[in-house]
């Protein structure tokens, strides 16, 4: 599938990635729980108040971005996720910011990450490995075809969906 139109980001504008512009702010979401914390931000499970749909919300503190020099990485992550649409890549639904934070509202992949999935199963049957390798290879090929380089491939950045398929995440 071709990449969707780029979602604008600014003080509040954002896009659902479907070509329909929708203005959202942090007030449009209810915090449910914390999903994780990385070196550059926190990921929360949120529910969109108007629809009840669950998302993963990546919150990035602007003060930490300037101190750590990661603003360019955040911009790059936003651009790449806005342009890349693929079944095996996590989908960015909204991107917006306020005075203190940048927010990425991402597809919630409820199965957890490949690292924990592997720990739980100890090893995977060979047919699973073939499918997983193919899905990761297809996602990487699509990302690279769209002129982006995915530089952080590790089990923690590959999410396992409840249907068994994998999705690349964390383009920072």
C-alpha cells in the first residue's frame, strides 16, 4: 500500500493518517495505564474520549529533548511515521505538541514486544520463525524503499499483535 499523506504537526493540528484532518489535544484522551518508559520518553495506554478506542501515547518532554540533543531524532521519527504505512509497521494516528511536550498517538499493539514474547515461549517453532522473519524483512524493505533507515532493530522494538503478526515500532 502506498504511504498516506503526511500528518501535519504543530501546536494542536494533527491527522488521522486517512487524509481527514482532525484537531486533537491531550485533553481528547483519557490516561489508562503506563505501558513503558524509554530513554527519550514515556508510553501510556490511552483511550480517545470521543470514540473509546485505545492507543499508545508516546510523550516526549521538550526540556529533555533540548538537554539531550534529540530534537532532530523526534522530528525524524515524526516524519518517518507520517509517511510510512505498512501492515508490519506501527501506525501513527496523531502527532501534536503543547508548550512542554510532543505527543505521538500510535496504534496500540496489545500483544507486547517480541523480547517478552520470546521469554514467555523460550523458543519458537520453525514455521513461526519463518513468518516472523518474513514480516520483519517486509517491513524493513518498505521502510528503506521509502528512503528511511531503521537503525534500532531489536526484540524490544518489534511488537507482537494479538493476531500473531509483528510490527516494527520506535522510529526514534
